[in-house]
């Protein structure tokens, strides 16, 4: 077999594995504001904040006491 014939299936397999790694998550604040993230947000930091990137690519930092729920999107 030639390298070109092996490359396409290998690239497709890698893409499929990476697609399975991200888990869309909804972060709901106490005031009702919702942020949809590509991945599960980092847990509360030492300074009491959640940090995550929303689906538009914007970095968001929210105080932990303002967060009502963090759950996976259905």
C-alpha cells in the first residue's frame, strides 16, 4: 500500500476521535444568563472564579457564587 492511501483513513480517524472529546456544556448564572461552551469549564480556581471559552471563542471569567448550574447540553 502506498502512503497516500493510508493518509486519508488516518486523518479521518483522528478527526473522529477529536470530535468525541469535546462536550458542549451550558453554564447558567443566577441572573438567568446562559453561556454555551465547547468543553466543560475549568473548575473553580483559587480566587473563586470559573474560566471558560464560549462557543464564539470569547474567554469568560465568572465568580463562582454567580453560577447556578453547569451541565452538559442535551
